[in-house]
């Protein structure tokens, strides 16, 4: 199975992660084209081959409009990382080989050029920005999930509900690009299984909106702690893991530990800016095939979803039906209710909503507002999914859309789409079951 191992011996940030992905072979122009689907302007992207401690890799930067040429975003551009968007000079201006840049000239959002407040956006605005884009469904889901992790952490630190959190760092254009760009890179790589070395953080202090604060920062600790990821400190007197980097790890990494059973096919290096005292300031990414037995030998897709549940014994069938329809229309992955026996032997139902982690609060609120629920239970579950593809097959009387599920390249599921079959049944007068069977046979024979 294709596996990406992140060797984070010197930490991780959003820009270092993208740099490592570019060094692994992600096409810069393809990533940039996808990022333009966000409809965000006010920045240029830079991808430059450089060396750090005699290790060659890719230095990725987001340069904001209005900054001087060398003033690029970087997580580690000084001895104290600023979580309030100070754009410090690039200390290696002499190396500019293989540099790409693109000037975004969209004019729909004049506010993008004013980042004096860190380009502040709240979580709801960021989610709306992603939802309104033309990005793939997978990138949208993952980008929202990464932002949600940061929003939860910031909300806990400040005592605010998630939707009201205004980000100090990740609400700005550069960090939106880092998070969404990182998700795009993983999709371009084929959505590999992601593993990581144990988290290594530095020591010392950073300057943030709260003043001078010790490393690890509050948000980084909250993000990793919520996922149950241990943090190990080393003697490097700088911040090594940024909140953005922590959220990427928390969302994508299945396991943290030493590299085992990974046959390296490619190795990429994402470069930081600072010259560290005790270790090269690079993120090493290893892309290869996992040789571990069991799950690692299967090429299924793995993701995490939120499971929302509530028990109801005093709600009408009409309300239940309306909620199921409205939640599905609002983007829930699945909605269903199950007959249960409640306390005092009363019959009731359990309403269940499956959704992305980033949408969990939104659907929890909907359950509380639109049903008789007084509380909602929420858990996070891992899913194993067949790799899917969609095709259109020809059958007698017309065409039908079919979903194919593959495991290790073998077709194990064929599912004609109901709406497509029903439309053809109404138009042609054929029995629905005959159209289903014809579509399955056509898919098996290659369309």
C-alpha cells in the first residue's frame, strides 16, 4: 500500500509540509491551479530549491501582496515565532534557482489585502470559503477537518464556542494556503496512508497574541492532546511544531512511531528558514510501499468521521422525516434512526448523524434546534472505505450511472445509482430491477 512517512525529527509546519510534498514530486503548477479554486487573492507562491545544513530540498513560501519581495511567510523566520503574522526577511536571498511564482489578481474580495490584523477570519467564514470553492469533495472535507481541529483548540484556550473563534494565525491567507495546499498535495500523491515519527518539539518562548509564551504553545498542545498524541521535547531552543503542523499531523497520521516496513521509493525534504542549533531544519518525507502484513497490505481508504447520536421519545414522525431530509441536503454523510427502548420502558428512537469532524458542531446544533433533543453524544470513528470510481454504462433504453468499489485493484462492489436507474425506468417503462441487473452486468463487462 502506498505509504507516506513523515520523519519530523525537526518538527513540522504547513510550509515545510508542502515543501516536502513538492520535493516528492507533486507538480507545483497543478497545486497552484487547484488553490486558485478557493477564489482567494492577495498572495504569490514560491517554490525554490535550496540547501539547509547541506541537505537539498524545497523551500515553499507564501508571499502576501504589499510585503516587500523578500518578506515571505515562514513558520520559523526568527528566534521567536510570531503567531500574529510578522513577516520576517528570508535569510537566504542568494539562492533563487528553480523558483516559481504566480500573482493572483482576483478582485472579488478587497479585504484580502489588509492583513494588519492577521487576516482574521472566524471558523464559520473559513468553512464557507472552502464549501463555496470548486475544490474536490475530499480536499474540502479534509481542509475543513484540519481547520476544525485548530478552532476547537483555540476555542478551549479562549473559552469561546468554535464558530466564534477568530484565528490569530490560521485565519490569514498564508495559512489558508498552507492547510488547503497540504490537502491538495496529498490528493495529488494519491491519498497515501500517512505515518509519522514521534512528535518532537523544542523549548524556549514564542511571541503571540497572548504575549511571550513557552513552547509548546497552547494551541499545539491542545490539538495534539485532543488526538492523544504524546509530545517529546528536545534541547532545540525554538518552536519546532506549529499549530498548523500539529493539525495536519492530528488529521492525517494513522500511527506515530519508528518507521517499520516501509520500502522507500522517494525521499523529499521540506526546508525551514532558521538555522537550528542542534539539528537540520528540515522535514523529511518518505514515500513508498508498506510491507507490513494485515491492514497495510490493503489499499482501502482510511478517514475519520464524527458520529452524533441522541435518544428521542417525544418527537413526531413528521419532524423525524424532515430532519433526515434537511440534514442530508445540508451535507451529512448519512442520517438514520433506530428503534430503541428507553428508560421506564418507553419506546423511542436513536437519531444518528454521520458527518465530517469539521461539521460536527453544525449538525449538533441542528439536532438540538430541530428535534426534541436535550443533548447530543459525539464520538470520532475511523472508516475503511473501498477505493471508488464512477462510470456511466449503456443499457437498453439509455445510460445508467454506476459506482465501482475496488480493493487491491479488484472490483468487489458494483452499485448502480438509484436516481439514474429510476429516471430510466420512468422514461422507458422497464422494471427498475431489470435496469439494476443490466447496469451491473454492463459494468462487469467494462461498460
